[in-house]
C-alpha cells in the first residue's frame, strides 16, 4: 500500500534514494539542493541505507568521485544545483561519454552573475548537450516518481547513460505537498539488482577506462552515443508502463493537457505547468480551445512525437525559464521550433521568457499569454515573436 | 588493420583486453633517439624502471636493446642513467642525422 505524506520535493527525492539504497553517493551542498543531501546523509548516518557517502570538496570532485565509483561497478547518485552543476560541467561529459549510469537530481536554480539562489532553468539548460538524459518534474510527486524511474532508464542495457532529474528550486524543492510514497519493497523490485557492465573492480577481467581516442576513432564513439540516445525514448515509455503498474500513475515522453482538440497551446517545463493548466481550464470554460504540452523527457528530445502533438494548433507560445543568449530564443523554443519544422501545416510560434531567478509565474501571466495566442489564432498577426514577461520596463 | 565501424566499438571506449597498449606503437613520435653504450652500463636497470612506455628490453635479468617501436624519445632514461666513471650509458641523438 502506498503511503500518503506531506513532504517537500527535496524530502521526496531523498526518500526515493533511500528506497533504492545506492552503493555510493558523492555530494557537496548547494542551495536549494542542500536539504536533499542533508536528508539522505541522515539515512546514511542512521544506518538506514548501506550507501558509502563520500564527502568531497567541490562539485567537480563530486562528479569525479561518481565517475570513479560507477566505473568501479557501483550504483551511484549525487545531487546539485546551479553553480554546482556548472562546476561539474567538464566531468558531466566524461560520465556520459564513458556510458556510466549516474543518477543526479538537479534542483534547478539560476546562474550567477548576478548571484541568485532561486528557481530558474539556466543550470540544466547549460548541461543540455552534455550527453545526459534529462527528465523534468512538475511537482514533488513527479520528482519522486522520476527519480525511481531514472534508475531503470539509466541502467537499461540498451542505454547505460547518466540521468538528471530536474525539479524547480524552492517551488518544488522546498514547498510541502501531498506525495504518495511507494512501498520500499515495490521500489526495490522495480529498480532491481544493479547490473554491472565492465566494472573496474572485477580484477579477474581487467579493463581500462578513459583511453585517448584520436581522429581515427573519435567520431565512431560520438556516433554510437547519438545512436544510443535515439533509443532512449522507447526505454522511457516502457519504464513508464512498468511504473504505472506499481503506482497507478502514468508517465510518457511529455504530458498533453487538453491539447488534442485545442486551437491555441502553451509549451512549458516544470512547476509553471501546474499554474498554466488551471488558467487553461478557465479559458476552456469561456469556450476558448486552449491546451498545454509539458515536456518530461527533455534530452533526448522527442522531436517527432512533440511535433505531431502540436502541428494541428493555430498558435503556440513556448515559455522558457532561461534564455539562450545570442540564440535569439529560449532553449525550449528552439526545440519546439525544430520539432515543427518538418510539418507543412504548423502553428504560429511565439516565445516568452518568464520566471528568471525565481520571479513568480502568476495566473495573470498565463492569461496574458493565452489572450495573445487567441488574438494570433484569429488574425494571424504577431506583435512580437519573443519577449520577457513579468519584467519591469 | 581494418578500422572498426561505430556499431563495433566498445560502449564508453572501455578497453576490455589487458595489455593492449602493445598494439599502439608510438615510436614515430620521436625527435631524439636514445643510444645505448653497453661499455658504460652498470646494469642498474634504472632505464627500464623509469621508462614510461616499454621501450627497454630486459633479457635474463640484464639490460637488452631498445625497442624503438615504443620509444617516444622523451629522454628520461638518459637523464636517469648513472653511467660509469662520468660517462652516460644512454645518450640522445637527433633523429635523421
């Protein structure tokens, strides 16, 4: 039987890690992730998990220790935010390039400068192309569920790639919500025993990690990585099906909310999707056919499926909680735009940048966007393709 | 040797065969060549110990010839060589001279 609790997102994710009981955890504190690892380290100190906790001097070291432990043959976790993820940047590519299934909750926070500790997607967007899988969460429940599923996805023998579980800093990490915890035994059966692949500590079968690969072979390894990425969506869907059997909660590549018969739509990641859905319900009550698409698997991005889910709309606004400076539009917009490009019939696309550095995303922001979309759908006239909303002139 | 395609390479570039560095010959990198002068050699085997690759052969416990397939010409052996009566048993000579 599931247990219903009131928990913060950090607490829920720490509890998921407790239930999995990984072999090794290397962590360094950073707001707003600190509470997550503080709670997990209490499980270690209290002897509730058997995890070897490695306290390191930086996130660069944390990820390096994770790489070593995962190459050694362990099931490995860490967690970080913002500057911590930025400091890991070099080693992120090593973890993915060595095909090590490290699991890392990323409690999303803005990047400095100016320094800011609040919720924003700039950190994970900076790691967008690092070869990691990214699963995004709308609330504490999804963060908990994604963490458990991440182990199955990362460790699948056709995948063997690291996974980031993204949850909005403070909004999800520190807000107390209703969360359903699965039974420990159900989680353990779901993730199963860790299957080691070419572990360094198997001294009967010595292997070497990290050789120099010169121009005669480097491209072959990159192509192989790209090919593995292309198969991740299938594993994510199968894992979601299995997870539904033990939880009753359904997970796909993205969530469609009242979008199939919609004329206007919003695309939005993370916690702001919840606020938007509520406003969409109000617009539906007024007879305006509005809907929403919330990406879950952001890397690898399911371009074809997302494009097929959106191409029937008249107007779509992609909302980004980060900006790709110099790329003209936000990161999510660029992917949605790419998803729709192959279709002959496609909606008019606009981009709004919102909520940077923890700026509140309010129902009136969603109303403003939906009204603008309704106008575009009617007139096909666009006032501006990209703008910041909720910002003072 | 036929190069492997992307479907054939090991995931994560992990090397599954122990001692496979022997297949990777680095002698072509060399700009200076170490020359062994046996008459000044005291058989200390410092050169064998310090060589970062496997360019120095040892046979029956005795210093044998250089294996130039693996010598990058780093000069560590010549630097460490104590020699005999002020004469080094390993000296570096420029390649192509």
